C-alpha cells in the first residue's frame, strides 16, 4: 500500500478521535420518537462527512422511517465494487443512572472512548470513513469501486431497509459487502465473523381485570396477570436450559466436529468471562460450552417485564395488566417465521382463559452462516493480518445482523464481517465504549482491505 | 335519640360533603416521601376539625414516622368509653393516567364522590366527625366517653402504631374499639365485619450480572434474572390455585359448616362480580366459593414486577437485575412470622445459585376473627338497623387491618368493624369513590351507635 496512506493514518490519529467525538455527540436513538430529529441530524452529519472526505453521489435518502445515507466512488471501472453497510443509529440509553459519564458526551478513559454508539456502530462506521479519507486524500482514488449504505434503523430492526435494497438493487449492486458491526474475539485476537444468530422478538400483554384491585378485598378469586405471565414465561426453558416450545429445535443445524474442536482451541477462559459479567455462576443449555451456546445454539430470553406497583414502599394491588418483551435468538436453519408461529401457538395454548392475551410480533431476522474458504473471506484475513500484525481467527457472533441475510439473498453477494469492537464494550448496555487502539488498527486494516478486495471476484 | 341530632344530620348533608372535600384535597400519600409535608398538613387539618366540632384533648402526636391525631371527650364518667380508630393517609395514586378526574380534586358524579381516600379511609373517618358534631352541637355531650386515634401510616403498614399504643395504653384504654374501614357487603346490605385476613409482604430482588447484557452476544450463557424470577414466582401456586410453599396451610382454620351455609345464602352473584371486575373468568383455589376464597382462604399474589427494558419499542437486553413485590393474605390461625419464615426458606431453597437473591420483608399483620354474639357486636347491629332501616349481615373481609389484632391483644377489648364503603369503590385503585347515600346513612348509624354502646360493657 502507498506509504503516504499508512503515514496519513499514523499522523492523524488524534484528529480522527476528535472527529469521532462529534459523530458520537448526536443522540441518534432510533427507537425513541423523541429523538426523531436527532436521528436525521446524524444522517446529515454522516453525509456531510462523506462529501468532505471526497466520496461522491452522496445522498440522504428518505424512507418511511429514518433516512438512509448513500455514497459512492466509482472511479476505477473494471475493478470489483465493494459495498459498505453500517448504521448510524444507536440503542436507547436507559438505565441512565448506571452511566459513569453522560452517554452523548464522549469521554476518553484509559485509552477507551465512552459513549453510546462508540462500538455499536458509529465508531466502526467512522473507521471506514477515515480509511477511505486516507486513500482519497493521498492517492486521489480508491483501490476498488466503493459504495456506502448507512441506515438509521438497525436498532429498531431495519423495518425499511429490505424495501430500500429491493428498490435500489442496481444502485447498490456490488461484488462483496463489507460490514463492521461485530466484535473481535478478544483483545489482541483479530477475528472474522462467519456466522450470526437470527432473532424473533415479541411483546406479550396480559389483562386480568379492568382496573388494579385491592389484593385483600379481591385476592384469591381472580387470576393475577403478573402471576400468569410468570408461570407462562418461567416454563419457556426447562431445568437443562432447553427451550420448551414444541418443535423449537427441529431445524437447528448441529455443530460440526471441526467447529467444536476449533471453538475449544480459542483462548476463552470461562471463569474470567463469568467474572467480567459479574455473574455468580454461568448457566446455559446443558452439554454445550459457552462459545457453543452463544454462537450455535438458540435461546429464549425475557428482555423486559413490567406489572403492578413497582415504586418505593409497598402497595397491595393485584395488577390489572402486565407486559413482557421476550425474544429468541435463532441459529441456522431455524426459520424466524416458523419459530414465531410455534411460539405464538404455544403461548396461546398454555395461556389460561382467565386473562386476555395479546401477542405482538416485533422485529427479527434470519441466522447466517458463510463458507470460510471464500476468496473474499481470505482477502479479509490478509488485510486484518497486515493491519493488526496477527492472523485472524474465524468466529461466529451471537447477535443478529438481519441485513446480512438480506444482502446474501437480495444482492446474491458474499458478506465480509470484519469488526473491531471488543466483547466487553457494553453495546446495548450502560457505559458503551470503544478501544482506541482497535479503532486505529481498524482504520489501517480496512485501508488494506480495500486493496485486497481489488484482487477478488 | 334526640330528634335535634337526627334533624341536624338531615339538614347539614350538603355542608358535610363540602367539608369532606376539603379533607380529601390534601394528598396524604404516606408511602411517598415526597408527600411527607402533605401528610402532616392532613393530620393538622383533622386535629383542627376535631377541635372545631367540640372534641377535647386534641393532640397531633409525633412518632418516628407520620404523626398520630388524638382527641377525647370524657364528659360522662361512669359510662363506657369507646375508642375510634381510623387513618387519614391514603394509597398512592398511580397509574394516574387511568383516573377520570384528578385524585385530589374531589368530584361528585351520580351521587358518588370521587377522590383518593374517599372510601379508604378519610370518608369513613369524617363520617364519625360529623356524627360526633351532631351530638355535641345539639346536646352539648356524647352518649359515651369517646377517644379518637387517627394514624397516618396505615397504608404503609402502621410501623409506629404498635409502639404508640403500648406507650399510651392508659390514654387509649377503652371498653370497645370502633373502626370504620371496611366495605358493606353490597349496596343496600349493611354489614358488620367479624373477620379479617392477615398479611405478609416482601420485596424480592435478583441480580444476574453487573450490567445489562446484549442478549445476542451473551444470551445462552448466563441466567436471566427476569426468567429466574418468573420461574420462581410462577411456581408459587399450582394448577388448583393452591400455594405451594411447604407448610403454608398447616395452621389454616377450616371454615365451619355454619359459615359455609351463611356465606352461600348471601346475595352474591359470581357472574355479576366477574363482570364488574372485567375479568374474562374467575380463578381461585379449587373447592371454594369466591366469598370463601376472599374471606377464609389464604392466597399468594404478585403485587408488582419489574425488570429490563419496558419502554416503547424493542431492546435486546438481558436485564442485570429484576424485582418483584409479593404478598400473602393469611387467615386464622396462620402466624405471619411463621409464614414469612416458610416463604423465605422456600425461596432460598428454590432460587438457583446463578443469581444473587435478596429478600426484604415489609409490613404485615395477623388475621382476626371475632365472636359475633358479643354485646358490642349486637349493639352495632341495632345501630346499623336504625341508621339504614335494615338488619345488618355478618361478614368477613379479605383485607387486613393489622391494628385490629393490636387492639385485641394490647388493650384486650373487642373491636366493632362497622364500615360503609362499597366493594366496587376502588380502594387502592384509580377512581376511588364513596357513595354519598352511605356516607349520610353512616353518619346517622354511628350517631345511634354511640347511644347503643352506652349500654354495653
């Protein structure tokens, strides 16, 4: 690679971090209607940054929800085209009281930048902005044709993305998709992700009576919806950590012997992992290691539950209604629609007629698994090795990036998942952060990646 | 009774209601520290009202918590002494959005006054104020010696009342205690309550990890405290509606055949009851009628539950912690301390080591059962008949008034529970109200009650 590109990346580290801060300051919480304007502001900021670094065809595209930012540089005809996907929206910030510094006032402590979106995904999107800038500023061009699609609805399930991709298939057509929205396996262990879990997410509402009741005057004669909900959800997994929904495991693709062997050889310390999470004990599906549980086994989780009196003190009510948000992480080859149907059928069957039940399906997506010997995967491996001085490992990720399946299906191209977050960086939790060493290593790696992709496809 | 007393009660109806409104306007929510001043203001208001109507020895007595209002009229030596107990504090108001008119701006609709505390217990306390006023204003005296103790902590479990009674045993000594804090059996069915359920109340906190976790990146390897809580609470009652805590039913006094017969003869329409509550179906311990379930059978209820993300939209977290408020209604001869111990032991036993458990015992009290052939009970029956023109029925109440046990034990005197609320008046729920016809009938009945008690003990 042109030494000017490498030097530029080395010499502008501090400026890059200052610029990242500006991006992180915009509270682009996509699930909260109150932040609608901030989300747009963030899209416009990203667009203006892309123009500034020399990208062309920059557009803020309207959707039925939050806008999508598009840009392209198509100055090297005949060479392959890469499409970068990322998102500029962020998770909600609550519980706000657990943040040590305000979530939208980025603060650097011990070489890490703390802010909502630092790791997921603004920091990783911005890393590409800077590697693109390094090429364009110093060589006047990019090694490949390059398209960028950055959406503002990833954290609410990308409700308008599929349609956008369908309607702009030609504009988005590429030979490979690059996504940086996954963590490295561990500090100092660069990783390429070849598998993701899928997701189905539901809200369950139960109504028992038309208003809260005095638990003395009425207790014992009516179903308590909070109790019914607990009974219903508490039986969704058995003692062995297995989901009890009939048919749930029917389509689960088993781990191969090779995968089990390779996962076992990764530097994973279960006791250290437990300590980092602050859990008194690990607990999961029996017969699987923690990495297998996260990467290759489906699960059922309660994401939120609410009912009755939850303030200070005591109030002797029977709640009129109660609510839970629940989700299932899926693995290949579980179909989200089928699992959603099995779940709904099961809940309707076990929910007693003493309460009114409403099930609302929210977002979701398919699991994904890529062949690790694809040329694009190998190119990513080489780029990573040059940027971080270390061969990457091939891992899976327990989270879901539904757009990966969308790209695979709609554009029929491979996806390369090259992420530089760390597993303990609190994506989706208070005190989200990003290691600045990885941020800089990622800028260098992705600068190399564009070169490596020039020889692929 | 002196016709002037009766006429006075008849002619001042409207004024009495206007005065009641002033009492209801004071937001004396005792469980909420933010209302501490309002609670005191309410005590002072009650004291000034008692002075105004001619009561003597009026004091606002300090306690470690909210003050107690005391008053006495001891002008008829040799005659019995009655002690009125009531409370001027009220339940919290949430969920506020379900109120049709503001809880502390009393509003009359269809002959009912809507306000927090209207039925429980300000309206019923104020009814006595007005019957006392009727006697004192028109005859210059009361038929019996009369003491008043009105506390401000009933809704948070009367934490300082027992000590106050112990320390003021002489000041409070009486021949009979009168309490108006229970509902009538139904509209047009005046009732005297001879039994109450007891209570034990707990908060359970479970902590899984030190912060909320991304359910994709970590889901499947750690216990979800919301799931553990659901499993734990969902198993507290079985399919037959019976509490599963070992030993829970050991000391339950069975219903007598006579009680079952008498309850069955009361004008209770289960289908109408179900409709009034808005429940799709009634549900309770198998083998018992609804009245038996409420009055004579213990139960377990979840009063509140909270954990994880409960806002709009979807957030894929595993909550770090979760909380539930739970309580058990007890019947004779269950001992609250013993039941609390059984509960705690059971929870500690079934809670898995994958979460941290904290159990906090909150307020509670013993159940109570009085002999219905006691002279004081009979006196109350006659007074009620004169005031409402109808023989009262003897009923129990599913709620708890722990002070009844305290009086029975500490002062060793009978308690007469003569209440004029109605079962559907939303005590402890939004849109609490009081029927003004019963308010006026109650003023007349209690004016008669003081006369009847003159011949008792």
